[in-house]
C-alpha cells in the first residue's frame, strides 16, 4: 500500500471526481466510459501540474484519475446504506 500512495495526487483525485460528476450529469456518455475518460484526464492534468512527461507522471495521473471513480463508488455506497 505504501508503494501505491507514492502515485496518488489528491489534487488530481479531487479534480477528476468533480469532472466525472459533471460528465455524468450533463452528457449522454455511458457510465462505463467515465473511468477511461478520467484516467486520460488525470494523465493530462498531472502532465500539466508537473510540466514534464515521464513514466511516473503518467502512472500518477492514471492512478489518481481512477482513484476518483473508487472514491465516488465508496461515497455512493455509504449514502445508499444510510437511506
């Protein structure tokens, strides 16, 4: 788990979480395509933040973008349990 934490950028996770919510609510894009889109957006956002293109930057963006879909699923699951 410690190794995975090195590849997580919480700014990217927050941005992708918000971006994914906007995509889901305002476009006709299917839900199964949103993680792919967020992975690409995470990579592009990370490249913009770091101002470099390297393997670690790509993996950090990808993992952070995909982590936002996991965060969304957990929040959705917790809110479903409360209702």
